[in-house]
C-alpha cells in the first residue's frame, strides 16, 4: 500500500486528490494519506471532503508521524523547487506538475537531489498520457513538420507564469519526444493582452533533423482548441487532445479508403464543397487544404492509390489518471518513469529559450518597455 500526499489543493491539486481517492476506492494499492495547503479555506474544504489531515506547510507534514511514500506537487511554479527539495530530502518519490521548476538551475538541483537520494521524479506533462498520443507514438516514422494549436479562454489560473510555461510547454514536450532531435533554431513572438506576462505567442522551432515545428498558444481566445498535426513522407497525422482522437491520412495505399460518397464525387470530377467541408472538419484540415492534398496526390485519378483515411483505435482513459497510475507503477518497480526528470528539463530549457527569443524580438520591435515576456 503506497501512502501518497498532495502538496497544493488548488485547481490542479484538487484533481490529484480526486484521482488518488478514486484509485484508493478501486483497490489500486494506494492510500491518499494527507495534503498540504496554506490557504485556510481550501485546506478546510479538502480536509472535510476527503477526511484526511491537511497541513499548512511541508515542514508540518514531515513532522507528523505519517511516513508517506510519495507525493504529488501541485503548488505554483515558483514554489516547485522549495517544496520538491524538502520532500526529496525526506526521500519521497515525486510527481511534479509542469514545468519541473521555474528555471534550469532549480531543475538541475532537483535532478541532482533526486539522484543522490535515489528518488523518482516524474514531471507532470499530462499530454504524454493522452490516449491519442499513446496510440500514435508507435506510428511515428520521420516527422518533418509539426503544427500545434493550444487555445484557451482567459481565466485567472496560473498567472504566475506566461502562456509558454502555462500552455505551450505541453506541446513542446510532445514534439520534442516525437521529433527526437536536437533543437537548431528558435524564432518567437509573443504579446501580453490581459496580464503582465505573454498571453499569446507564436513560435517556430527547427531541429537538426530538418524537422520544423510551428506552435501557437493563447490564453485569451474565444474558443478552446487542443490540436497537434504532423506530416511525414506520405503520411499526415492529426491529434485532437480534447476529444482524444487520432486520424491518419496516408498516401501509400494502406488502410481504408475515402468515404464512398466523397470517393465517387472525386472520381466524377465534381466535388460538392459541402462534402469537403464535412470531411475536412473530421480530419482537422481546412477544406482548401484537403482539396489541395487530394489534387496533388491524384486521389481522383482512377486506379492511383490516392488518399487513405485511417482512424486508429484509441483506448479510453483520463490522462491524469493514466499519468498517476504510471507514476505509481514507477514507484513500485523502481523503473524510470514514462516522463523523466531530464525530459522535463529539456522541455523547460526550450520554453526558456523561447522566452529569451521573444524578449529579443520585443527589443528589435521597440516593445521592450511594453512588456517583459518572462515576467
């Protein structure tokens, strides 16, 4: 029975508390033992709802006779290092919400401390446990172009960091994993809209492999979008994080064909625009992009292989629950977690380079006094 505590009972911490209690109730060999929350109102609510002791500080938790095995750290980013360092010195294995730390020096110190104390540290890069991402990893061959969009409506949550560390870092981590190549060049621009920090940003990253990735992140959008698309030789893959869906479009003749109605229209050379719109919405492409792709690959040219649309099976599952289950498995087996601390550091390093590049762009554009990208 693993005894797990949660540091932080805010928006993220409440979800960790919920999932751990669900796993405990389902008999997964885990016990939600306690929480740490300095805010009196949130502490009282967590204590009442879960029937666990809630301490005002990590020091109070460690002074109590609880002997926990592991902890989920869901405090604000600026507190990650102090909280995680204290728990690591008590030899607790940790799941630390992203980003791993506020800067590389703190991240490196946590990694060194974890190795010295033989503790597991898993950064909370949630999208690595999205069922659609889990389903696509084995299909990746040689990605050459990524396009990521992560848009959210504004909320006062996580305003201690900018949109890069708040939202975009999810996609940075996934793309770094799938591209599997060192970063060569970064170009970025970002602007504050409703907060002192960057709220909307566009980033272009080129890798040593020749792969290029475009990232757009906004926390001032009128809609919520969570999508990643990537292109490989003769293959296009679309991931919808929110729907946990995966679509693969191939030009190699493998898999299922176009829907009968669309295929017949293509063969006749008379395609109703509404058909393209309908299928484009399912594929995550614009109708114009789909039409161009169809034209350029000869999908309507009689016996030519053309486009093949495949919707791979995606196993259901809540990403946070899958993440916590994976962490607990690493704690039990002492194997490296699916997302390692060094991978979390890599994502943080790229995020910080993006912040620096945005600052340089602001300087060139004469906007330095208008905002501070990494504020």
